[in-house]
C-alpha cells in the first residue's frame, strides 16, 4: 500500500433544517445527514472514486474533504495533519496543494474575466505577482491542456463546453497541486469530449504524479479511471473495492443495482430481464432506521431494520450489509 | 497600408449595402455576408458547369464548399463561437431600442450643454437689469427674463451644470457606499448583514425627501450640503439590491473555485462579485440620476437647497411661481427642462434594464 495523502476519520456533515417564521425563529424541522460518519484514505498518486445517486452526499463529502465546507464532526488529515486545525500559513499551503474541478464549466468560470486571468488567478494569489512570469506559466498550462495560446485574451463565453472544462483543468493545475477533486468533472460534456478530458486527466496523473478524488455518478467513467471505488448511499459508504472486483462481483445489493442500471451496448443481451432499482432515494431528513438501503432492498429482513450494518473489511474489499451477495 | 485600403473597401461596400451603422457594428456582419456571397458565387458557377455534364456537379460542389476553408487555416468546430462582448451587445440593443436611443441623444445633448455652458449662453446669467424685468420672450431674450431682468435661457443653460453635478456626484457616492455595504452584507452574512440591513432599513423608512430636508436643515442650505444629504438618503436601496445580487452570485461555482484557491474575501468581492453586479449597477445608476435631479429641484424649490442667485432649476421655479399668471415663462421653462432631462434618463434606464434583463432577451 502506498503512502496515504489524505484521510478522513469519522467525518460528519449535518445540515440543520430551520425555518424562521414570524413567531418562532429556528424551529427545528430536522437534520439532514449529508455525510454521516465516513472514514476513507486516499493514497498518493492514485484515483479514488465516489459513486452514488444524486443527492447521496458525494459532492458535500468532496467539498468537506478540502475544507470548502465546515464539517460537523470528525477530522481530515492531510499529510498527517488535521486540516481543520490549520493556522493561516498552513491553510495557504493547503490551498496550494489541493484544487477542484467543477461539474458545470459554464458556472465555474467568472464570465467577466479573461482566460489568462482565470488561469492566472491561483498564481497571483500565491505570490506570482510579475505579469510576464505569470502569463508565461498560463501559456504553458494552456499548452498542457490543449488550448491554443492565442485564446488567452478571450472571455469564457467565447468557448465551447469542452474548452471551458480545459480552462478549469488548467486553473486546477496552475499551482502543481498534489490532490485534485474532480466533482463530476466530465458529466456535463459529450461522450467524445469526455473521453478527451479523461485521457488528459490520466496523462496528467502520470506526468505530475497527481492524486484524484473522482466524484461521479457515471459508472463507466468511474470504471475507466479509478484505482479504488467507494459507493455511497445516503451519506454513508456501503461498499468499497477495486473497480474490477466491485464491478464483476458486487457484494452490496445497492452496488449490484447500480451496475445493472448501466445500459448495455450489446443488443443481443439487451432484452434480458434486469433488476432495476425502483423509487427515489429516501429523504435524508428522516432516513430509514437500521440499514438505510432496506426500504428499497429485496433482501431486507428484520435485522436490517433494527441495526445499522458496520463497514467490514474483508481482504481488499469493504462492505456494510447484513446480507452480502457472496 | 494594405489594411487601410482593405478598411476603406469595406466601408464603401458597407455603405453600398446600407449597412453602415453609427457604431460600426456592420463590419462583422459584412464580412460574414461576403463569405456567404463568395460561396454562393462558387455554387452558381458550378450550376452553370453542371448544365454541360450532370455527373461532374457533385464533385464540383464538394470542391466549392471546401473553398472558404482553403483560404483560412482550418478551424475546428469548437472555434465557432460568438465574438460579441458585453459592451458591444449592450450598445447594440440600445441602438435597436428607439426610445432608449432618443434618451441617449437627449442626455448627450444635456451633457454637452452643461459642459460648454459659458460658451453658448447668449447673456450673463447673473447680470441683473432692472429695466428689463419680466420681459416676454423676444428675439434678444428667447424665453424672456425673470423678475430681476436676468436672461432665463442663460440661467437654464447654467442650471444644466448644477443639475448634471447633482445628478452625478451624490448618485455616484451613494452608489459606492451602497455597493460596498451591500456586498459586505451579502457575502459575510450573519451579524454584519443584520447590522447593515437594519441601518439601511432606518434610511429607507423615512420618506427620502423628508430625510434630505432634515439633513439640509441640520447642515445648512447650500449646494455642497445637497451632495451630502442625497448621498446619505439613497444608499439604502442600492445596498439592498447589491446584497440580493451578492447572495445569488456567491453561490456560483466560480466563487467557490476562488475560495478553493485561497483568494481572500475582499479580493473575491472585488474580482468576482463586483464585476457581476455591474449590469444592475448601470441600470440603478441611470435610474437614480433623474431621481437625484428631482430631489435637488424639490429641495431648492422648498428653499433648503441651492440659494439665490445660483441658477438652479428648482429655485427658478420657486421664484417664478409668484408670476405664474402674469409671466408664466419664468416658472414653466425650467420645469420643462427638468421634465426633459428626467424623462431622457428614464428612457435610457428602461432601455438598459430591458437590455440587461436575461428574461427579456430574445
């Protein structure tokens, strides 16, 4: 096992649902457990993926891990030090070492800034004040991400989605970070552009020994890029393992449903009966007792309602289920 | 040299096609037209050729469709994007909106008159001539004289300077204060937000003219104090609007991206929030200018604003109202001036609001 870059210990993020009316301010309507007691390790130079349905807390977890959102409880260790207890100087160094690529390339770039200022902003913030030096580095970054240098003077609205995502990647790479959080980084793009961006990310990982936290709901993408996959359901991790093991022999019923939901490109087996998950994710405000998946699980029994399964480690794999598919 | 001749050629062609616009927006369109014409011409020649042999048609059309790409370096599909910037689009839509265009012309005229007042006045606006008291409009005094025999036209022209100053200075000051407090309030939230918003509430709770009058009574009536009074009165609504904008902008991902980089909070306000508030600030500004001009006129009319012999429009109406029946031109003409300037600014403001509102965009 390689060196651990970032590790989360019992990380929790709860949102208080409060509504202040005229007569009662902050009446408690409940608590949303967006991230509920998550422990994970991200090894250096690897890609760790988080998958799950929309609203399961993937993005919240990703943002909490790099201290864009304050956690309710727990700690995150970066190179062995708790990121929530950083002083100003350590905080600055941490900001330099991590970056994030967002899902929506239309919302993540300030429409009033030129490309070279967008990519140059991290450089400026971290002390590269000289214009000439900065623009040289911007040109270099644009070259790395496959953008033409003459685009530096343009505004984001003059680019297509794929190009904008490249700008976002160039910005994320500007400070030679060690960890990049890719929050649905390719979900908004066409399949052909997706492949380009994924290959770019992979190549950059090889060249600069980057570590990725890859957040996605697209299993085929996850399978392609990851070294390790964590499956999330309603703020908890239900299963983890290498993509090969996970996709070929899922242990948790939820993982199996997720894999079944991926469309198959082969028409000869398309009509095969598949078990598809029905209904929506239960409300995170009042999650089901015991195992959170039991309301949609065909294997659920009494024990599932009574006790919450713990995440068990078995060899390379982890799962949290009373009735594992083994 | 080559560029210059190219430019003249384009101008000539443009005027021939009737596409010459005052802002020169026709050029890009013309270039596009020319390229389309070129390809169509190519196609036509192909059609002529196809009369001889139909079989060769398909191969030739494919050649002609490749023609424009062989002139320019090949551009991938991702390059086909709009080149239209924010200001260009803004002026374009103002230009299309006839009402706003009229407003723009009137305001430009107003500003020019104010700037060049000393050179265009027919008489000295302060020169008292007791022999010509309340002269009716004639050739020498186009809109007559007032009760001290001063030329009203000259006084109105000089009054434009005061109105322009009143329209710009306090508006800019209150806009700056309101924008800063609104951004801080919206971005920082919590107690800061609470305190600033209650202050704004206090300012907005009073009728603005009443509050301005209170300030004027306390500070004493003078033109300079009007600046202060109007700045204090008007920042509240600006801060509310900017706060609302900030609340929506700060949730955007590019602000989060800036935070993830480690950009300081005030730098985020300056670099990311403020530039995205500019569209609403422009509208707010153009709609606040006439309001300030009206307020100054009201204050001066009530006697707590500009003091005689300053040629303020409001003061002129106030002094002229005694002669409203015998010599109506004394009070009515400055009223018309106020009306025209205010309506011109409102035209522009409405046009800008339509142009910048994403919901009314076509």
